[in-house]
């Protein structure tokens, strides 16, 4: 269970001056790689009662402001963010011997942005978002499926499904973005972009020991 990495290297001359542009480049390459499953899947880590907890979510937008995902605002992750907005995002592109680690602060996007994205979701996903009280205790699968059927009858396929107020997006404003490329002998390349405040625009790049 030990692999020897070395598909590629990563030098300071290879990367963009802006980490968002560098991320978009790597994301595009991961999306085009037929071995990578869901290149936009990321591990979101939050803090609850002083302890970390992680789960996989899907990146839905990346912009100059940061990284956006959507979820239930009553979920465990949302409650954790309300208590401590500092989060971590990890993109594990194992097939490419790459990973990107992002740290920053999460904040809710506007209701309009959440409405706009919710309207683009498949009908079944819209119904599922209403039917599921995410993270709360569920006594049986049958209860969930009955709730799904009830909501489906209320909003038949092809009709307008309103976004529930408890569902929406978060924007993670990054303060650190690290690009990791596997190398031989575990001498991996790690280039980290840093800025002291999420409102600043200037980034410093540092090479870290593997």
C-alpha cells in the first residue's frame, strides 16, 4: 500500500500569480481526467464544540471572492459554521497525485443567489431538499420516502418548486490556498498562497517542506 509519486512537478514558475486562477486551471485539468470522479467534490471541515468534523460536498462556483457550495441551513455543518465560520476545504485529486487545501471563513450568499441556483437543480433534487430535515434523527427510511412522495404530489414535475428558506449557499473567502503535487521519495511540492485578511487582494507564495 505504498505508491511512488512522480507524475509531475510544481515550481514557482509554473503557477499563476493569483491562486484562484491557478485553482481554476487545476480544476479544469481534473475535470478532463477520465479517472477523477467528480472533480468538484471537496471535503469540508468545520469545528463543533472544539472538535473537527468533515464531510464531502460539491463545489458549485469559484470566483474572485472564493468558493461556493449549497446545503441545508439547519444541517450540522451549517450550525457549526454559525458558531465558528472558519473552515477548511480539501480537493483530493488522487489520480493526478494532487490536492488543494483551502482555509478561510464561510458566509451565507444572498437569497437571490440561492434562489437562482436552486432553480437550476433537477426537480428530484429540489424535492429532496424540501423533504429532508438534514442531519436530524430519522426514525425510518419509510418516513423519508413518504415525505418525498408528499412533496412530489404538492409540486409535480414540471411545476415551479420554491426554494425553502432553510436551504441556500455559503461562500468561503480564502486566506490560504495550498497546491500539493506528489513527488518521488516523498519530496512533494507544496506551494502555499497566503494573505493576512480575506479582504486583501495581494497574495504571497511560500514553498513548504513536504
